C-alpha cells in the first residue's frame, strides 16, 4: 500500500525535540523526504540518527537555523528547494514558552523574544515557503498554535498573544491561497509530554515537578497528559493530500480539556 506521505518533501522546524521530532519520525515512516530545521545542531544530529535507526531509507537534510532570523529562514527554504526541487508540506512548529509571570511583571526582553520566535518565526516561514507552493499549485502548511491560542493561560501573556496570532495567520493563509492548492491549518496541543512542558512544570513547582504534572492532569477529562505521537498522527494527516477540504482551522489536540467548564 502506498504510504500517506510517500516522496513528499516535508520541512519541519523545531525538529530536534518534542513535537517536531515526533512528527519527523512519523513522516519518515510515512515515506516523506525530510528537511529538519532547529537552532540546536547537536540535538538535531541526534534526532537524525534516531530517525534513520527507525526508517533507514529516509532522506534527511538537517539545517541549523534560528527561525526568528529572516535571512536564516530564507536560507533553509532555499537549501531545501535546492536539494529536493519542491516543498510539499511545512510543519511550522518551532516555539518557546518564555517565563511565567503576571503581565505587569513580565520581562520585556523575554516578551519580545517569545513574539520574535513564535509569531515572526512562523510568519517568515510561510512568507518564504508560499511562493514555492504557489508555483507548484500544491502545499500543506501546519502551524503550531496551542490551547493558549484559543484560551487564556495565566502567567503566559506573550505566549498566549503569539499563539492567538498564529491561529489568525493560519486563517489568512487559507483565505489568500486556497485557489493555489495550498491548505493551511494550525494545531492547538494541550499539555503534551515534551521537554518544553517538563520545563514548564519545573517552573510551577521546582521541588516537585511531577506533582505539578499530576495536578495539571486532573483538569483533563482523560486524567493524563498527551503524548507527542498522538499529535504526530494528526499532523501527518494535515500534511497529506488527504487533507483537502479542512482549511484555516485550529484543531485542539488536548483530550477535550479546552471544552470543559468546571470540574471534570
Ligand atoms: N508540548 C506541549 O504541550 C505544547 C502545547 C502547545 C503548544 N506547543 C507548541 O509546540 C511547539 C513545539 O513544542 P515542544 O513542546 O515540542 O517544545 P520543545 O522545547 O520540546 O522543542 C522545541 C524545539 O524547537 C527548537 N527551537 C526553539 N527555538 C527555536 C528557534 N528560534 N529556531 C529554531 N528552533 C528553535 C528547540 O531547539 C527544540 O528542539 C512550540 O511551538 C510550542 O509552543 C507545545
């Protein structure tokens, strides 16, 4: 049987860890040719080794880049196009949480950094990938928003603002380029067990992060956190040809938590 992403060229940012890495594993198993982007070169090389151990036939280009630097974004898009001659799917995923603090106390430099990576990085990505997809008259874009892109989250104002903006940008890409065969959606993960979320629980309870994790899980109808592979399966669909009439959506992947009201 033909694999879902067979020979599709997929670019993934933030691919060295967490959700990006999980999607890279999944896409390789589905037959994709990969261009993996991350600012952490060492972790990216490690991720490449692990993907090849699982999918030995995978073609993988790795590029160290900071997504908040537009020249670096243009360069990773150019290098990918130079190697593969097309870009079919773009998982525009790299992002950071920032520090946790109430709005008046928020460190301005960190606030701007969160916006630079989470919003500008996503914008630079679509800005440079869209012309290639438009020329092909085919493309699938998946931006990583968050439940913080559809709800407020106390102590995380810049994160929430940036992720709402990502959700909005996703709609605009859908409206502006639907006639060019480009489909654009966002995902809104809840708490998924990745290094980022582990770091977040460490901020909430430095002495006992596991306790903070278990307490958080109590607010979820499933009483557990999500796993990166559960996100990867959804993204795999959104990056595929099968996703042809779901467009401009922000899809929560959170065990139903964002639909709850009161105690579950
Ligand atoms: N894990 C969750 O529960 C969760 C929930 C909602 C949204 N998200 C979003 O999913 C995305 C991935 O999160 P994660 O949990 O996998 O995080 P993570 O910290 O585990 O991994 C993020 C990866 O992105 C890379 N990265 C960070 N800044 C970068 C930059 N400027 N340029 C290039 N690469 C950069 C890091 O080196 C790392 O490899 C983020 O946008 C995050 O906001 C995650």
